C-alpha cells in the first residue's frame, strides 16, 4: 500500500510577510508616523517644507554617492530613514540653538 502525499502550497506572500522580511520598513512607518504627529499635532517648530527638503536631500545624497564607480546599489530605505530621522531631530527654529549662538557671541572674561 502506497501513501500519496500532496503538497499544500501556501497562498501568495501577504503584506505582513513582506514587512517582516525587512525591519527597516517598520522603522520607516514609525518615523513617518512620528513626523506627521510632530508637524500636525505638536507644532514643535518643524514645517512640512523643512521635512520634505530634509528627506529629499537625504535621498539625493544617497543617489549621488551610489552613482560613483564601485559604489553599492541605490537603497532608498536607508536614505529615507536618515531623512525622516533628521527631519525629526533638526529644527531651525529651536530656541536651544538661539541660546547656543548667543553664548558664542557674548564676550568671555577670564
């Protein structure tokens, strides 16, 4: 008596399977969510234009350096993570930077 084993094929990969394959996609989703909250809800000084310029600059820099001979292929995920992180961290209207600038301008006596 022979046993016939049939192969059960799984359905096509789902979105969750694709997301689990690369952790950077979760990081991009989290940073993008924080940026939307940062710009729309908290209003801590960053504008959508500043965020867009920062992200575009990170992507353009990554692309420019991948066109050099011997460079790795263009990877938009790493550049997008960098751009989102910088747009969250760097703000031109941060009062702390104003204080720091005043410290350097003030005369120091010893």
